[in-house]
C-alpha cells in the first residue's frame, strides 16, 4: 500500500473511532497510529465518559501505541487525527517522537498544529513533525458539525 492509500485508510480508521465517540455523546474525534500498514494505537474522545480532561482521542492512541511498542518513543509511525490536535495532544505527539501527523479537519479555536499555534513544528523544540492536513476533511468536519448541531438541539450529551 502506498502513501496516499495508507493515508486514506488511516483517516478512515480514525473516523470509525470518532463515530464511537459520537455514539457515546462525546465530541466525535478519533485518532489512529499506524506503523507501516499495521495499527498500533487507536482512540476516541472519552473525556465525559471517564471524567478525565486528558482523555482525548490522541492521548488514548498514544498510550496504546506506547504500550504496543514497549517504549514512550513511537518512532517510524504516523498519527491520523480527525481534528487538529489541541496544545496538550500536540505536546504529547512531540514528546512521543511521532514523526508524521495527518489531520482531517482544522480547529481554528484550539488547534496547535498550525491554526492557533504550531507547536509540532516549532523550531525551538528538539523534535518536529511532518504535518499533512485536509485528508478526508469534509467527512471529518461534517461529523463534528452534525454532533454540535444535535448538541444545540439538546440531543447529544458530550462536551
């Protein structure tokens, strides 16, 4: 499988994770970490479910990938996230030494990978990432839009 095909697969799998969050009433964000063609970590938002402010999709995926690797360094991997990571998650991605990040939808309010700030490519840090945006952007954004439309209508319980 080549790069563009792998990116579509990775983001499709991240979207499946986001849909799991949606079903729980959580903000529908999903993340998957792949090494080659193998998924080594996956996660979706569980902040409300766990009452844990760090239970973001990316953090859950990083924890699982680190356990899989037996190391805090997640080298040679790619993270796929349906929404641009926040500062906490961007920092964790940098600390985990993940070399590449693929983002579905941008987040102009809290995005720390180019929108609000660009933590993952800050030259003052000892590790920087390659970042690609807009992979399956429409699908990722429409899931979030549907969730918040329902939330405003009183149907969803996440936040």
